[in-house]
């Protein structure tokens, strides 16, 4: 046996002892490391639980806030809908009475109040609404409140989806007409009247049909397109039989004839207005009759 072999044989017990000691140390280290990792993992799990609990609590709070805000926003909308329903303010009723004749002022005031509330909470100014009927409700309310330009723009949004609704096109035309913001709204009104006339159903009663053509003729008149105005008004004259439609038609015809300096036809139309004295005040101050300010027959009729 060589000296080297003898050396390794002699230290073998020592190496075995060192190996055993190292194994115990390593095992202990591994155990400690495992316990440490387990504790760290446990703390991390608890931290995640706390974080998730906070997140969930925050989510629930945001949900509660959103529900509360939506409820506050929707409340004036529901009140407005209740007013419109109670007063039977519908699209057909507005078509039948586009100038809101006989509308009670307290109803208009209530609608204005609700519109102001909706503006404060943002439901009347949202750039996009999920339901096009919301635009229609706002349009009807704006009409009652006398906010004609706002009404027209809400009607615009509604017909983007429901472009076949001839009644809404008519109400849109009336709203643009009453907005009176110059040629831009006048042309928008004229186009909307055209859209309505194109879409009116075949069986529409003649007086309603007459109203559509009388109103479009009046817009042609305002724009100075007298031949087109006369064509629409004469066609409406054939259909009109109810007093309101006849008088409105004759008034607009008288305006056009006055602008054309056609005294004979103008006076014949004015003769039809004797049952409507309120027209005399309008005619007395109307620029459409400026050509006859000094005419004796015209002045006699005004007396």
C-alpha cells in the first residue's frame, strides 16, 4: 500500500464525519429556506387577499356611485317623460298642432324646468345616446319649451336611425323654420319639408297633406322663391277644407301675391281672412305687403 493510499485510509473517518456534518447543515439550511419561502408565500397570499379585498370594496363603491349617479341623472328624464305622457304630447299630436296652439304655459314651464335639470346632470347634452327614442323625447320637450333649434337638432339625430318617419321629418322642418337663424336653418327646414312630403303615406287625409304643402310653400316664400311657393300653395288650396288649413293657406297665398304685386289675387285671398282678425295685425307689420302700404283698398281692408 502506498503512502497516499494509506493517507486516504487514515482520513476516511474524518471525511465521513465532515460529510455527515455538512449533510446536516445542508438539510437544516434547506429546511430553514423552505420555511422562509413558505412564510413569504403565506405573507404574499395574505397581501393579495388584502389587496383583492380592497379592490373588491373599491369596485363595489364605484358600482354604488355609478348606480346613484345614473339614478340622479335619470330622475329628471323620467319626470319629463311623465309630463309628456300626462299631457298626451306625442308625435301625431304635434303634427296636428305644430304651432302649439292652446298649449298651457304651466306645461311649458314644467318642461323647461325638467330640461334645465337634465342639462345640469348631463342627460340633455350627451354626445351620443344609446336609444334614439331619447333624442325624440328631448326633441318633443324642446319643442314644448320653445327651444326650436335644439328641437331640430334632436329630431336630426332621431331620423338618422328612423329616416322613414315622415311625421318627425315634418316636425323637424317646423323646428328649423321657427328657429329663424337665417338662410341656413331656412334651407334645412325646406329640405325637411321635402323629406316629409316624399314619405307621406298614400292614405293621408287631405287637410294634413294640405298643411305639409302650405308650410313648404311658406318656406319657399320666405326664401323668395315665389313660383315654387305659389305651386305648393295652390296645390294645398285644392285639398284644404278645415278652417285653420284654409286660412293659413290663404294668408300665405296673399303674401306671395303681394310680393308679386298681384293686387287682384292678393285682395281675393285677404277676403278669405275676415274670419281670422289676428292676421290683420301680422299683415299690417309684414314686409311681404310693403308694395301696398299706400294702397287704399288694402288700407280699407286693414280697418
